[in-house]
């Protein structure tokens, strides 16, 4: 079984081909550079860039795979949630291919792509506990099966990745913020600045990162002679220490919430053995190593997708499409893309 997957819900235009032996036959990815100047993704620019590149990306992916286009069994695309202009571009391309090749079209929920991708690289069976942490989402879930999720909690304000991006913007470090902050943090002292861990002792599975971001802003402002962000004076060492402190605070919050969730998971799903982290923020090595320790403490096996498959990519959409196809879950060509599409609303039958 061979599935082509297309991703276009944010600022990556990507395609990949996978098979049911868990082999990635090819992958092509273009990270749009147009947004760097704005410190965040501009939806209209993203949609236009997807439109400009999608045909070449798909063509390149198929050519590199060595697969005859006629041997592709199904075409999957991210059909939401995400920036609707981009989602429509990917979905229309997938539907056109499906129609022309007379093959099934599969509408993949982007979050299900992030949720299932760890099963491609690791031997993980259902049910498993998942921390899904990206630029747009931060949730703790139990993945009971394809299309079957129990949400335990989520952020009540910013997603963790969004906080990384906003802090990087305040420090004039560029976009996306996560990888840059991680690099700066490597050289910094995480204990120099005292930063809050919002909601860490709330006892539930919800999270909050907006107050942490404000605390970072206040430290930056306090370095400025007139108290404004524009005139802040931070030495490279200040910036490194602030990045390290911020990364540690986010990690502490995520690790504590996951620790609580692990206890719930073990009690309520005794057959479950695995704890997984996925999504763009899961590319963070410091976070991964702390979550590994949390899992070990709770006697669970910790997994994370390879770093390149944490941030948005076509492989996760092709793989989720393949998992759905194996269950006979295909969609009609009149499926409407959904800018909002919570995991709990996915069809599993
Ligand atoms: O999953 P993703 O590519 O897109 C969404 O679905 O949102 O996640 C992108 C997010 C961005 O906020 C980015 O700053 C963050 O993931 N990110 C990281 C790292 N690499 C990417 N955050 C922390 N550390 C990283 N190494
Ligand atoms: Zn994503």
C-alpha cells in the first residue's frame, strides 16, 4: 500500500510518499522564507506561496520516489485545522490528483498527522499518552486508536511554540523562535532570571504560557533606560540567560503536566505502555531529555519522532492517511476543508 500525502496548513509546502512497511519513499519540503521579515506567518502570503509551489513540490516528490504515479493507492492532504487559504490549495491539489488517477482522497486532520507520526518511526501501540505541542496547539491526549482521542487538557491561552516565537520576537532573534531560543539557551544560565511556572500546581492537565511571556517582557523592559522595549539594552549574555530561563520554565510546566497525565494514564489505561511527545516544540532537545526522565520515573516508554518529523512535514500526513486508509476511512471529493477541526471531532468509522 502506497500513499501520497500533502501538507499546506501553515508555512511549509510539503509532500511525501510512504508505504505500509513504514518506509518513507520520498519527501519534499519547502519552508516559506517570505514570513521572516514579519516575525510570524502572514496568512495571505502563505496561501499565495503554497499556490506557487505546490505543483513542483508534488512533482518532485513523485519523481524522487521512483514510484509510478499509477501505483499510488490513495492521496491524502491536510484538510484542517490551519490557515484556510493554504489548506484549500493542498486539498484541491489532492482532490484533482485523486480524480485524475481514480484513487481515493483522504482528508487528514493536521493534529492527527502530528499524533500518529511517532508510530512510523517507533513501535508504539494504542493506547498511548501524547503531549502535542506545536505553534498553534498544546494539548495532552490519550490516543486510543486512529480517529479516537481523549483530550485531557490544553493550553488556556498561548501554545508553547507560540510563546517561543513571541519571546524570540521580543528579543529580536527572528522567526521561527523555537530553534533560535534553543541554540541561545544552550550557552545560558537558566537560574539567573526568576521566571514563573504558570498553573504548574493547578492539579489539572491545562497549561498557560501567556504570563510567562509577560514576565520575560518585563525583564526586557527593566533593562531599558525609559522602560520601553525599543530601548532595551541586553548583552548577548543577558539574552542567552533569558532564553535558558524561558526554555527551562516551559519545560518544567510541560513535564509537570505530563507527569500528572502519566499517573492518570497508568491508572485508567493499564494496557498502555507509551508516552509520546510530538509537534514542532518536540524538536527541542532539552525538552525531550526532561520528558524522557519524567517517563522513566513513571515506568513508561518515552518516544518522540525524529526531529525533522516534529515540525510540519508531508510524511506525517502521508502516514496518517495510510493509517486511515488501512481502516477503510476515505473521504468524498466534496469534503470541505475545516479551518477549525478539534481532534475529538474526527471520524473513526
Ligand atoms: O508543528 P509545527 O511545525 O507547526 C504547527 O503546527 O504549529 O510547530 C512550529 C512551532 C513553532 O512555534 C516553532 O517555534 C516551534 O514549533 N519549534 C520549536 C523548536 N523547533 C520548532 N520550539 C522549541 N524548540 C525547538 N527546537
Ligand atoms: Zn503542525
